[in-house]
C-alpha cells in the first residue's frame, strides 16, 4: 500500500518544475488525474430563483466559517458547516450545522451528500476522504491535491521550490545527525518546524546553537512527529497577500498588507502595506506564482518575508480565508469571504481593490481566563463603538482563554496614521477619554 508521503511525492514529481509560464498546461494536466481531484466545469448557479441554489459545505465552523456564512447571507447563498462543537462560532448563523469531526471519514462522507460543493476553513481535514469523494464526482474546492500539499509544510516547500517560488532554504530532518547537518549547511540560528498541525506560532522553535537542538526537538514532540529545518530569514517586515483563484484559473489579488505579531500570533494588519511600489509588485508576483502553481478555486492566504535588501520570500500558504484578510470586509469592494464563495461557485470574481485609503485590523485576544477575560474584551469593544470608522467582530466563542482569538476590530480612515491613533485609543483601557481624530 502506498504511504501518504510517497503518494504526494509522486504527484509533485509528475507535476515537474517550471512556474507561471507553464501554468495553463499544469492545471490541465492535474485536472485529468483522479488522485489530485478535479475542478468541475458544471454550472453550480443554474437556478433562476435567486443567485444560486447550491449548498456550499464548509469543513469547520470556526470564525472563518462564521464570516463565510455572514458573506453568503446577503446573496441568499446557503452555507452548511461540519464541526464537532455545538457552540462553534458559525453554528448560530449557518444554514445547517452538522455535528461531526472534519477529520472523520464517515462524518465527512455523510455531510457531503447534502452539499453541492465542499470547501474548508481549516486545512487540517481528512484529505483521504476528500480524495475519495472527488474521484466519485463530488466537487471539492480547492482540490484535495492542494489541501494535501499544504497540510504538510515540508511538502508545501518542496512544491513551491519546484515551481520557482522564492523561499528560504530548508532541509528535512529525521534524526539528531540530520539536524546537526542542517546546522552546518544552513547555519545558526535556524527555525525547526513541525510538518503538520502547526499554526499561530505553534510547531515552531528557534534554534540558536547546536546545544539547543535536543531541547527544541523535544518541545515539538520529537523527530517521529515529522520535522524540517528552515534557514533563518532576517526579515524587516512580514507581509501578506490574499489571492483569489477562480474555477477557470483566473487570479485576482487583494492589496499587499503588513502584519505584526506578538507571541507568534497575528496582532495587527495594516492595509495597504507602507512599502515602495516596486516591493509591493515583487510581493504580489511571489504570491501569485505560488497560488498559480496550485489547483482548485478559492482564496489563499499567502504570508511573506521582506528582507533588508528588498528580496521577498514566501513563508507559507493557507488554502482558505485568512486572518490577514479580515480587513477586507470593511476596506475592499469585495471581502475575502465573498470572494471565496464566488470562486467556489464559479461566479465572476469581485473587485479586490480598497474602497478606503487605509485600514488597520486588530486581533481581539483573550487577556485573561473566564469572566475577567470577557469583561476586558467587552470594555475594549465598547470603546471601539465610540470611534469613527471602527467595526467590531465578536466570534461568540463560549470560552475565553489567554491569547485565544475571540474577535477583531477593524478601523478605516484617511491615512494609516489616523487608523493607528484610533486603534491605540481603543486598546488603551486607561487612556484619555478624548476621542481620536
């Protein structure tokens, strides 16, 4: 029986090298393979009773699923979710909430029966079941091939390297000897990373010297978990681009933004990024080349490193809406969530450009446990409601923990400095009562 990694390696080898220049051929080839899954050309919006009568099934009912449901509602599009939590953020507003795990084969198969198209709000799903469903003719967007590649960050790096995407050097490690060799080849410090189930800084460990190797490996669960090493990227800014890919391969990208992080969790997103035009063009090219090498429809969150010399390197890609794209709800002509629905359904992609000069998104994280945490979050949101250009998004999670994403606040304004002043006033609980401009 073919192992999972062997199967994907075979797929990557079959896809070959190249890049944007051979994209049309690459898409045509991959869509012919049952193993990769297909993007169907069938019309999912053939009804004349409204815009679309296809039910979109979303694997996962977290805050991203919730905002997909919110974007669907004005268009009369029905979104069902599969999530194991009775109180997940999307439960109250989804067309239908099916209780079940998106990693459970039977649950996913049964859920698919009631949907015209499947998509994801989290990539850590049962991809083998999605592959089996695609072979039976179920519509899965983006394709199982794309989800499988992105699930494993080492395979993700291999795929993008083969398609000419600029990224830091990396090496697979499966023993202390291979990790020490990575140190000799790539130098210290380097990043030791988990191949799977890593997000919001979890699954990463900075290794500054050979003496720190054993401790770093143990902190990530040992070599048996699956690890790789990435060369240290001395970035001066972290950038991101939301890239939409239509069912026909058409690509439209939102503006390049700058993200800041605290404790490895996204803290703020500034749009547009305050960088030279030529750097923004380079970042856009890297992001679009990466997404262009994948298959299937939807929006993709592309995280990037900007180095001191102006080089832009790919960090990683998410095959779904992304935290760095929340700002698009208030700041762009089409939000990342509506764009994802449009792409999955085969509708024309919307205009991703900004309709306001500047925007700043602030992640509302739990500051304390229990009632204290809810009280602090409440006071922050109350302050936001008094600020011009501010919008509050509360995810209705039943439990609050420190550093847990509970909501976000987006501010729009005439300049990024105005947006910063407004956010600073909102989050400064002990600050002046005088209103910012």
